[in-house]
C-alpha cells in the first residue's frame, strides 16, 4: 500500500510508477507533490519528442502542456490501466497529439490552397476611426458619479469592490452606475440621445 507523500523529498525519491499510483484516483490537489514531480520528470521527454517531430520550440512547449494535462487528468480519473508503464502511456499520448496536430495542419493547408484566392484581403488602413473630441465631450457631459466610476474602472483598472470602497458605494451599486454610464456614453458618441 502506498503512503501519502508528506514532503517534496519523498516525491523525488519515488519511482515514476509510484508517482502515477499516488495520483491514480486522487482528486485535484490531493497528490500535488506527486503531480509536480511526475511533470518535472516527464515534461523534458515530451518536449524532446515535440522538437523532434514538430521542429518548433513553441509547438513543443504546447505539446508538453497538452500531454501532461491529459496525463494527470487520466490518472485522476483512474483511466490509466497500467501505472507501471506511465512512460509508455505518455509516449502514446505524444504520438496521438502530434498526429492530430499534423492532420489539422494538413487540413488547413488544403483549405487555404482551395479557397485562398476567394478570400478578400484585409486592408489595415480601413480601421474604425474614433472621434476623440466627441468622446471627450461626452465624458464631460456624464454625471460626476458616472464619470468617476467609469474612469476608475477603465483608466485606473479598479474592480467594483475597489471603486465602491473608494466612493463609499456597494459593488452592486458601482456595477449599476457603470452600466448606466456606459449606456449614456454609447448613446452620446453614436449621436443618439444627448446627455442631460
């Protein structure tokens, strides 16, 4: 019977099979040290596999994340039949993931070759223009409370709790004021209703 790992040193001395058995059926966070150690041991192998077969650093890093997350999830859900062969299991997931990535890449290339000439070219010079003078005038027309809430929310990037604490309002009240202020601002900028 495997005992629970009490320290990181216990996890580092355990075999990969022992780590896999500890994670097997454990809920999220229950075998954190074992999961971290298994990741530390297997991730470099997955990365090398990705570099060899995908030939891109970022693609290999993405493969590591995808494969290791799936491995931990499968262990937690008791879907790994032979935890003693966790290395082979991870290699199998790598093979399947790389095949799927290649299939998707090939499919995209075929679609681009077939339909690329029909796609309109994007013109970056045709971007929506913001009338900054009108926006500034509309912000000035907001009530002092709406203007303060909007500026604290979007300019200072404060949460509803922080804005509420600074202004002596509840977070729910801040959200209502923000919603109404944005509606007034939208109407004013789009040329609809004028603000009072």
